[in-house]
C-alpha cells in the first residue's frame, strides 16, 4: 500500500484547452478519485443578457463557444426569429447551413490536431491547421472575422455570398477529402495511437443518457442521435446525409466518428453550393434590429453543434431586453462524466481520455 | 403528445398546458420517475434545467428528451427557495443543480454536495436574481 498522492492538474495545464482544474488523487500511478473544478472562464454571459438589447447581445453569443461561433449565433437568431414569428428566406438558411458545416470541419480539425498533440504526436497539428487556416481565410473573406463572426442577424445574414466565394469554397472542398485521407494514413492504423485509444475511456449507452452526453461522443457509443436529422432546423430537412455512428464506445470510436463527420459535412456543403448558385433570393427580412421588441414568450432552439446538443433558451417579457437567456452546451455535461471514465485508469491515460471528449472550457463556464 | 393523459390520471395535480409543457406542483421526483420509467414516455435524458427569477418565486424548467422516441417535454416546477434534487434519477443534474444554487440560490434538498460551481466560494449573493446588486462599478450590469 503506497501513500495516496493528491495533485492538481491545471488550472493552467497545456492539455486542457482552456482553464480547468482537476483535483486528482493517485495511488501510485492509478487514479482513485478525480474532481473537475470549473468556473475559471466564467464571463457571466447569461447575466449580461439582462442589461443588453437583443442587438447588443448578438456579438457576445459568438463567445459562448469560440470554436463554433456560427452554431451559437444560429441558436440565438433562430430563437429570436421564432419569438418574432418571422420567416427567413431559403437562401438565408442555406448560407447559414453552409457556414455551420464549414465551422464544424474547422472545429473538428482543431480537435484532431490538438488531440494528437496531447498524445505526443506533434506533426498532425501542422497538417490540420493548414486546412483549418484555409477555412478561416474563407470566413474572413465572407464575414471580416476569423473567429468571432457576428455574421448571422435576426431574419438573415449580414452579407450575401457571391459565386466567386462559392467557387473558392468548392476548390477547398476538392482538396479536403485527400487531406483527410492523409490524416487517416498517419493516424488510423498507427500502432501507438491504437494502443492509447482502443478500449480506453469506455462510454456506454446508459452513461450517455444518464449524463446527458450528446454529439459525436454519444454517436460513438452506438446511439444514432443527430439533432440535424431528429429535429431538422435551418436547411437540413432538404439535404440528404448519413449520420456517422459506431459501437466502439471508446476514444478510438470517437475519433472515427469525427473523421466521418468531416466527410459528411463536405457532402452537405456541396449540396448547399449547388442550391446557392441557382437561387437568387435576398438574405434579409425587413425588420429594424435597433428598435426590436420581442413579444412575450419563450422558446428553446435545438442545434447540433460540433460538441453536441446546443440549446439557447430565451424568455421575453415584451421589452427590448431579454428577461432570461440560458445556454445549454455539450461540453458542460462532458466534463461531468470524466470521473466515470478515468477512475481506476493509469494517470497517463487521463489526458488521452479527456482529450477524446472534445471539451472546450469557454463553453462550459459561459 | 396524446398520451399525457396517462400522466394526469396518475397525478391529479399535474397541469397540462400544451403538448410539450406540463406544470408540476408537488411530487416532482415521482412525476419525473414516472416519465422516465414508463415505456410510453421513456424520457431517459435530462438535457438541462433552466431556472428563472420570476420575482415572487423561482421557475425551474426541466427539459427532458427521449432518445428512443425523439420527444421533448418541458416540466415546469415553481420553487419558492428550495426544490427536491433529481440526481437520483438523472446524474447529469448535479452540475445543473450546483449552477442554479450558485447563480440563483435555490437549495436542492437531498443534494449533499451542493456547492458554488462557477463563482468562487467567497462570492456574496446570487447574480442571476433580479434584485442582485454588486457595488463593483466596473461591472457592466450596474448601469
């Protein structure tokens, strides 16, 4: 019997993608207890909503998840539009879907690169960031921003896309499948990678529902639930796609789901481009966002973000400021399930398992 | 959902407002347990708990999701200052309950490890309450 050693992993740990403290107790190298401590990145986004008008709050919603700004801004705009009872044009929804799917690829690429870095493989991040950089350049050209886009507005999007930009997206999509193939060549069958991820961090189906785990983490446990398909929003009910799912339940399975999802996104974007090239609707509704007053009511929008189910709940009391805004994010619940996955495991598997859940701390703390 | 009548037969005090909104006045845990374990409903996931300060009381909305039937249900419960814990049914509720305790001061009876989640332990007050004031002039919501 060795002495129990208590160590703090974090808050400033290079592998936790944000600021998270894990209070860990070790017996030798075996983890016997672990407690996640969150709140280091809490910015009071829900409180700030009370003192801002809907338009003033709009740029802030991108900051809920800085790697998935389009998802959070879609969730907020969708809820506002629903409360206002306005119908957006088809072109708007296709542009939004295109942006969200590109965003999903960018987010998964960043995850892939940093996860490999967590596991000690330092080259994949250069390849994934090369492709991610192309996406950010496309976003920059469209919105003027690389990460905090503030592009969706109530009833539309800020700028229309032109065929020139769509061609550039198309060119990028022609390169991407080969790039993903290259990642797979160096990662999927790599003996060290398989050794560190196969049968590690088993997340069973019952854990998923008990701990409200959604997104790729859930689909890697054999639950075929994708809110793009289950509760279609935006343009998804007109697009055809196959939900990526497997039964492996381990870190390796979660990796495979994300790789497959990037391929699915490519198909979805291609369908969007085909539609946008033919359609010439306008991309805004005639509402004045500055004098916006939302009728009394409440609405929750359900969005499948790259990290699971994202909900934005708005309660309005009829004034120009929201009465209550609540964000439900996928990572908040993925942090909570960590102790179930790592207790009894070796300490060096902690980051390998935690990284596979794709937790982004700003999204946890809001 | 048509079969919400089954729920009303079993619990008289449950009020059904529309197809996916019900208001529970008492026995919250038994209602949720019934919704979770009855095969017609099968609400096996608690996606989130939303708490709102309605001045005279706190409104709690339990958003349920059924992975098998792909249904959602919002269960409303009004708590004057305390509510029963549901972590026995849904383990994901632990973080939610801690967050609501932290930001709105609702005590969840039976949750033994209730603590501040996002704010430091030394924080005074519960920020999401409408009467919350903080004298720190740097904070944006004072104006």
